[in-house]
């Protein structure tokens, strides 16, 4: 179940970036995380922490 929510979060993040023409560097800056961390979350290599998940959801929704 967590993986499903996580893939939805990754998909929402990617869609938000496409819609707003926002590169990873700008999004990472706005989220106060590193670009590498953003890549790991978007590629689903690692799960976001509860704080990261909440921050990303608030930003992209």
C-alpha cells in the first residue's frame, strides 16, 4: 500500500513539474531538499520521510 501511495506521489510530482515547466533544481530548492534526494523520491529508489511526503503533497497539490 505504501508503494502505491508513493508511486502516486512521484507521478503527481512529475506532472506538477511538467505543467509548471519547473526543473528539478527549482523544485528541490522550493522543497528545501537536495536535487539528489528529489531524484531518489521521484524514481522511487527511496521512500520519502513523513515530513518530505507532507511537504511535497502540499506543494504539488
